C-alpha cells in the first residue's frame, strides 16, 4: 500500500510540474521540449509505468488508470497552449516591410529542342498531319526486320544498338532494345490506320556510339511520313522545305544526294547549307559548308507490306530529321553535347 501511495504521489508531482511548465512556455520550441520531457519515451509522467511491475494486481489497475488520466491532462494542456502560441507568435522571424518591391525569380522556359518540336508540330498540324507517339522500348522485329535490314547488318550489333539485358539468343519480337531510330514506329502506325494518311513522329532515340561535337548517345529525331496512291518526289522536297522554313523562318539552300537506306527505295541524303558558318566551313560541318540533316525517300515495298499496305497501289515519302542538329543550326551552337548538359548557363540563353 505504501508503494502505491508513493508512486501516485510522484505521478501527481510530475504531472503538476509539467502542467506548470506548459502554462508558462513562451514559445512553440519550448513547448516541444516540455512535451518530450513529460510524455516522451523517457518522460517523467510515463516513467511511472515502469514502477508498476512490483505492485499487487488491484494496485496495478489503480496506478495504471492514474497514469492514463495524467497523460490525457498533459496532452490537453499541450494542445491548448499550442493554439495560444500559434495565435500570438509571429509567422516571420524578422519584421517584414510589405511596401518593399518583390524580387524577380526568373521565368521558366522550354528546352530549345522541345520548343522546336512544338514549332514543327504546329506547322505540320496546319497541313493536316497527325502527331504520333510510340514506345521507346521496341524490338528487333520492328526496328530492323520490318525495316528491311538484312540479318547481318552491323546496326543489329551491340556496338550500335542498346539491347536490353537478357536478350542473348533471342530474335525478332522477343529481342528488345531501346529504339535506335524512329522509323520502326512507322509500321506500328500503318497497322493502326488505313491509307491515305500523313503523320509526324517526334521523340528521343538511343545509339551506342562515342560522343563528340556532332554525336550523342541519346538524341532527338523528328520523322515525317505521308502515304498515298501517288506521292511524287516534289512532295518530299516540299516536306523538307516546310521543316527548314519553320525552323529558320526563311528559305534554306538544300541538296538531295542519292543514298542507300534499307527502309526506302529510292533513298536520298538531304543536306543543308551550314547555318553556323553560312557555308564557309567550320567544326560543325567538318569544314565542307554542308551538313547532313536528314535521310529521305519512298518507303521500301517490304516496309509497306510489313505495315499491311499493298505497295502496288500505295507509295509515300519518308523524312527523318536530326532535331538536335537543327537546333544547333538555329542558334549557332557548335557542340551537340551542350543540348543534354543541363547547364543552366546554356539553358538561360533561351528564356
């Protein structure tokens, strides 16, 4: 009995001391100190529970109930005092003059490549082109088989393409990769639509190659494809002119050279006069005055068949643009690595 009386007396003393400190706590920080010292893990009020073990069963119930009641008293007192302090304490640590002018924090802006992508989307939307999106993880089937790449083509090797882990021994639809170009998505689009149609397809692609002023492992392309019963080469030239006039706001000299790409027949290398040096020669164009910006040509009959389209009736024209290179031309940038550096000094130029 004496032990019970002593424990209850100690509990009453600790509770009252906590309540007194709560009433006089001058700040929220001080109130938090009182909370930890009274009802925290090692608090004096709750410490009484560790003394109950040696008491008789009926005495344990009495002391346990007293501890719970004391804890509730302290909790209610803490909540009440916290509300009082919240209403009286200043929100700011120092006085604030509301008449002072605000600080300009700067405006956000789009990355120049993204901005150009939007500009091109708007230009082609005005020509009734649909904007298409495809998966960044694709397969050997869509990226190479359907694109008429021969089985031994070097682009299928890991030295050029990022294959996903665990692809050894797999082929076709089972062999997955990061898309090395956007052209593979054209078959996906063809299978979802009925010709005639026209669409643009912007996005990031991935190549396993060394980086330098003109090459990156991850970069943006912009593909344009139109399919109809009759698509002359002049229509392809019109696509090229639309792209470059949108980017630069003026006509840009171009040239189309015969080139080989497995997915087009005939195929063309499309060059433009370097806009960094105006054709005089610089590091960006390797001192020749011209910069290759896109391949183009009519879809190969095997590609049309893979898309479920009869090549005897339908034809078309592809254009695949290196979007980062066009941004370099537009702003006079001589190193493509700047495009993906996340250097704010570079990005703020386009704000």
